[in-house]
């Protein structure tokens, strides 16, 4: 499977954030999107997740334009953004079960275990720390697996132990033939990572 983007651009508040951006990603590949605050990392990931339109270009999944065949694409991606998307009156277990029920299949208990959430699995999300909420959000990736992960600051609010745990989870996903795009300020130092530097791209388009 392959994700290919051609000639993408982003305009925000009448300001060009990036333009002429193309990339491709295949099975077993990880792309790290880096750049200073405001460089367009989150916007790019939202465009690639089909959540924000690009004024130019197109995005293809398995050779098909996602604008014309969105259902196939959306079945094969999981997006983790800045907003946790959790129901605060639900527990982590209930949030994951809601997600699994929505997607039609999955494994809640395996996801809870993988992110070490068992001890807080039945506590309301509203009382959890930022790090515990982030781990619950990341557990969605494992509760209903998909080929492509699009991850915006997935390690924010995590301590050293859980950053390392997430690194292991991501490495395993890639090794199994999965794909991932992620924006972080910190290099996760995963072997074979490709880099897209939006600061450098902006400089080349200046």
C-alpha cells in the first residue's frame, strides 16, 4: 500500500504556510515531519488525514484519489491530533469500547494493556492527568488497528517511560509493515526514519 501526495499547499489567514509539497509513504516506512511552531506541521497532517482541504494538488491511496474514494482511505488510517477526542464522563475502557463499537471490531483489553492503562481503566477520564489521557488516546491505535497512523505530537505529556513505550509500539507497527507520519519536536531515533523538514521546504520556496 502507498500514500502519495502531489503539490499540496496550505493557506491560513491569507498567509501561505507551505506550497509545492509532495511526498510518498509505503509499507514499513515512517516519516517524521519537523519544523518550528507555525511551520505547518499540524496543518499538513490534517490535510493528509482528509480533515483539511488543500487548495492545490491531490492525495492518492493505493493509486486512487482520496477525494473520489474517501471510504477506502478512511478505513485504513488512524489520526491522533492535539484534541484528545475522549468523552470525559466515560472511563478509558468505555471510551475504547465506544471506538471499537463504532469501527465494528477491535480489542479493548489488549489496547489497555499495551499502554499500561489497567489501573485507571475504570476511572472517569475527567479526573485523569494529561499523560493518562494521552495514553488513552494512543490506545485507540491498537484497539482498532489500521495500516496508516497519522500522529500529531503523540508524545506530548508523556514521561520518559511512556515515550520509550510508545517508541516500541511505533517501531513494532512499522516492522509489521505499517506506515506512520508523525509531527514531534523530539527525534524518536527510530532506525530508517525519513525526515520532512518544513523549515527547509519554506526556505527553498522563498
